[in-house]
């Protein structure tokens, strides 16, 4: 197809529009983003992209950390929930949960077989659709070529009509071409992505830039969405903020499966919960000195504060005459 022949006869604004559509086909994520899950994490509350930031989100004395953060102010559009609580999750924690989930769900033997079958099925379906689209594309291009020739011979009245037709054809042409390309991009790399995930352990250990890009690519091929939110929760009489989320894989991989992301994986550290777990691991009542040792502090009042919270959460109860605390239930 001779591009310049069309440029000359299509109105400039239409030409620009088509170029914009064509350019859209190649819109890709920046492969070298520092954040592994860039453009994949959305806010559960307002649906916006959670962007990677490096800052301290707690008190001013907090250490700076890397977070995925729903920062409403950083975005110009105001769709979604205006009362978004702006969840923030530590990047390392979310990434490690996601990588573990990917390995666990995509690499066990049953899933592996299912994935291969899904790829084969999707491939043959795609191949059929692509053949149909390619025929349509050829037909459209023939029409455009003929229309362009006719345009040169047309009088004023016909010129407008043919020109409109050409515009419509060119738009459809771009659409069909985009569809073909999208299908190709969606399917071809899947086996390759799975191969990268198979080597995940090794890649993770020595995450060079090249590996980072590869891994990012594999995650984008396998993960459909990651949503993260924060909400008020209660346990016993203790009220606290917990993070929650859900992870979905590409439909060809695990259709309809939603993997919940628990607070334990991505929330802020809850020492009362850890104390609750610890007390189950020892065969005598817990003492404040145990907690001090666990926290690496000599501050008994701090240890006592966390123990009180564990008691309020209903995880511990005091044993009267011996002293100390034991697990409830
Ligand atoms: Zn939000």
C-alpha cells in the first residue's frame, strides 16, 4: 500500500486521526520501569492505577520505603470513588506475594497441563479469527486503492462522497489491523512467559536489568489484574486497618480464578498477631521477657502494649496463678 497516495487525498485531520489510531497499536508499557508490577496494580476503591513511589507514608520519622500507592492528587481525571482511602502497599511485599502465587498456581502439574490445552484451544480459535480478519483487511485495502484512483477522476460532488467512504474504510482497516496484531501479541508470547516463570527461582536470585525486563514481561503475559484496598477490620474487641486484594490470571491460564491477597501478605506488620502465633509455638505460658526478646527491646511497656492488643483480639488470655499468657481456644 502506498501511504503517500492516501495522505494527499484524505483530509489532514482524518489522516492525523488514523495515524493516531495506528500509533495506538504500538503503545506499550515502558519495559524498563523500576517497578516490576507497574501498570498492573489498581486501587480496589477507585479503580485507578497504583503507581510506584519512594517515600515515607507514616510519621515524619518513618524510613522511606517503596510503595504502590493510589495517589488521587497525582491524576487529573476524577472518576471512581471520591472517598478513596488511598491504599499503599510495600512494593517488596506485594511483589513477593505475586511471584509466589505465580509460581504456585502456574507451575503445579495440573495447571501446567490445563494451560497448555488452553493455549492450543485459544490458538486455533485465534487462527480462525485472524484468517477472517486478514481476508477483510485485503478486501479493505483493495477498496481503498480503487477509491483512491476514482477520487482522482471524481467531480466535486462525488469527491466528498468517495472521500467519506475512504475515511470509513481506513478506520476499519486500522481497527482490523490492530485486532490482528493484538491477537498475535496476546498469544505468541504465552509459552515463552511460562518458560520464564519456570526459571523464576534462578531469575529472582540474580535480578539483573535484563532479567527484570524479562520477568516484567512474563508477569504482564500471565497476570490479568491485581487489585488492592484497605479497610477497617475487627478481631475480638480490637479494631485495626487491614489490607486486602485479589489477583487474577490471564483468562487463557486460569479462567475465573481469583486469588485473595491477605493482610498477612501485604498489610503493615501486626505484632499482636505475631504474638498470637508465637504463643502457639511454645509449651509454657508466654512472658513479657519472651516478647521483649522477640522484639529485640528491653522496653517492657512496649511489649506489654502489644500483648494487651493480642488479648483484645482474643488471641491470648492471662493465666492467673502461674503468670503469663496462653493461647485461647
Ligand atoms: Zn484509590
